[in-house]
C-alpha cells in the first residue's frame, strides 16, 4: 500500500489553502458569539407583529422584510456553527456552538408560529389580491405555498407548540452523528510499511477501495462491526425519529409521513414509488455488473468489500488536476459559469478538503447564507475525490446562480432540485473525460472513469434507492402500530440489498444489514435518500439534450439553475424537458448504466485476447 498515513494531522495543522474561508461569515468566534447574544432579542421582537399582518398590505410587507432579514442572519449563524462542527467532530466547543445554533433556530420557529395561522385566517381573496400587486412580486411564491398548505396549518396555539418541539425533537438527529463521528472507533488496517493505519470517517472510502483485498476486508468489517456494537442504541434513536415524524404528520392532518414531507413541494408520492418499482425491474443490470466485476478482478466470489476495488492501478489525482478536469468538462455551460466556478474552487476558498483527525464523513455543499457557497469534503487523491468535487460544485454553482437571480424572499431551491445540479456536473465532466481517454487510446484511464461512473451509480442508483425503500418500509411499520428493533432493521436492510446483489455478490448479512446506521445524515433528513436517484435520473436526461442541441440545452439548463426555488421541482424540470412523473428518466439512466457495463465487458474481452 502506498501513500497511506498512519496518523492524521490535527485540524490546526491543516494547510490554509485546503480549508474554506469561514471567516467570510464571521471574522472570529467572538463575532459569532456576539451574534448569538443579539439574536434572541431580535427573534422575540417578532412577537410584536402578531395580530397586525392582515391590517394592510404595508403591514404584511414590513413583517416579511423584518423576518427575511432575520432568517438570513440565522442562516449565516447556523452555517458557521455547523461548519465548525463538521471539520472536527471532537471539538467540544464547536459542537456546543452547533447545538446552540439549533436552539436559537428553534426559538425562531416557536416565536414566528403565529404567522401561518394569521395569514390563513385572512380572507383568501383579499390576500390573493395583495399578491397580485408588484410590491409582493418577490414574496408571492412563499405566500402561495402557505396558502397551499392551508388544510395542514393548525391554530396559533398549536402551531406555537409544534414550533417549540422542534429543538427537543432534533435530539436524536444530533446524538446519532455525534456517536458515529466522535465516539466510534473503527480499528486499524495494515499498511505496506508493516504499520497500521486507523480507519476513520474521513478515510474509510479510500481504504475500502484499496488494491489490497485484506485492507479492504478489514476496513469494511471494522467499520460495520463498530456500528453493530451500538446497533441497539442506533435503532432506538432512529425509531424515535420515525415516531416523531409520524406524530408531526398526524398533527398536521396528513395521511402519512411521506406525504407530509413531499406535499409542500408538490411532489406526488408516486414519484418515489415509481422510482422504486423501476429500480426493482432493472436490478438484473446490477447483477450483470457484479459478475463482470468479479471476472475482471479474477475472484472466485465477489464480496461486499470488493465492490469498490480498483479494476486498474489507482491513478493519483491532485486537487489542481481535478479542478482542470472539471473546468474542461463544464466548458459547454459558457465562460461566465466556468470563471465563477474555478474562482470558487481556488482563490475564493469555497472548499474545505483537508484530511484531518476528527473530520466527519461524507461531503456537502452549504449555501453559506448568501455570503458564498461552501463545500465540505475530504480529498483522498483519487478519481473518486474528483467525482465528489464535481458533484458538490454543481450544488454550489446552483446556489450562486439562483441567489444572484432572486432576493432572499424567494425560497431557496429544494433538495429535489439540488440533486439534479450535482449529478449533472458529474455526468458532464465524465462525458468529457471519457471522450478524451478514448481518443488517446488510454484504456486504463477509460476503465478508471467507468469505475468512477459505476461507483457513483452504486451510491446514488443502488445504495440510495435501497435506503429509500428501507425508509418507506420503516415508516409504514410504525404508522401501522409496529416497532423498529435493531434485528428488524438489519434484516430489512439485508433483504433489500440482496435484491440488488442477486447472485453476483456473496453477502455477510449481519454486517451488510447495519448499512442503514452508517447513513444517519441521510435517514434523519426524512425521505431524502430517494432524491439522489431521481436527481441522477433527471441529470442524465438533461445530458442527452446537450448531445442533440448544445446551444439550446445550455440556455435551458442555466435557466433551470437560475430559477432556484421560484418553481416547484416537478414544474422546473418539466420546463427543462424532464418529466419526473414518468418512469422514463429512471429507465434512461439504467440504459446509461447498462452501456457502461457493456463497455467494461468489451474491454475485459479485449484484454483476454
């Protein structure tokens, strides 16, 4: 094994250029503390507006401006706190700031709970008349969504109570990640120099992709075993979260929790069930891929710790090289897009990619309270790291373009919108690099790119549909009066995984089944995981448009990004030429997946001849 670190540096030792410019939010912790002192009084002052909103359009506009300004302050306040906790989960002071920010945000929800009931108590014709005036142009979308949810808004007293429970109801959402990121230890794996390297949240993906099978096996098993050791605690936390969301859905008169989550964005539940039905119908494509992968690796059986193993020698990728690849791949979107993107990835320091002790797992993009979009990830020097960066910069450019186009009063885009932009960037850059590899006759690089594509599909088009099906079933059981124990959740997960593995992968059901506990940030987001699969589907259908008519496709796609949350996601995608109510985007993406498997099989046959 090469380029392996036995010990990770402390956060304080991370090179500045590899960290994000968090000081753009607040120049110091002391400045954040000053805001923490000021915000509660500003929030409490909102109570003075209760009973005034229907007096005149001017009164409503005044409140909307004050609340918008306060929400923006809260967004920056929470971003700073959560970002600090992400980069070092062992920093108790950073964790305390994150918890404090959650409490302050919950206070805002409780104090402002009077707004929806008061607006809905107004004569609807009068309120709609106000919305038709130019003064309300930038507030129309948000207020229309309030009116849309009229049947699910309770009295001011009940709304205040529902707002007040948000903080205590968030407890397990903080405990589970804290357990995973701060308290769990994942053992060590051997290094090529005869030493041992600790498995961490930041390096587990790299270690489970290592060329040495023993390293992959130990890393995968150690990671699973650590979660299994606390499986009952994790199951109790997740079950609590599910019961809380079921309670909230019923309190607002929704038929079930998934409808309560999707209805505000006008996403029919059929989008999820159609996705899962189409996924199940196409699992033979995955079964075929596992067989090709096993044959390529020369194994008698493919185990789960082999699904990420490199098919060709790993290619070291520097951060600067990845930025160049992404710049070339996104060139069809125009000079302005590329210039802003590259600046963010380099001189503007949007990205925190340093590997350090205590850094939490995964990657994300944070809108940064309209200061600048931020990207969190850990750079592992692999093609997979480039792919993650391409994904997250898609989110960040979506944030940048939509916030430039709309004031804060226009809602931010939804998660459903978001996963389209991120997956589109990956698909766009991948297409560019594969064309270059084939033109140069660089078979190893082409295989590495196919691996990256299939690894990306594995996460977003295999793991995420599996988690979505898991989540749907977990909620159904609780809504039917059932319970969720650790053995139940492990068995459910293993059964769902076996559908996708078929006879291509030999499973370790106990370790496989603890997968759900390893995705606490996704499952606690409440019906979030499915959006990765719908996002990758919409992205590939959009990519086809660039092949057919690049100039028109560029304008259509940029219009989608700039629309932000001004259109509901199904409507925004329909305007971009993608119908998510149809199984076609999912089927089309499976055809893309099948094409990658075909090419991999073709290259395998050539290598044997």
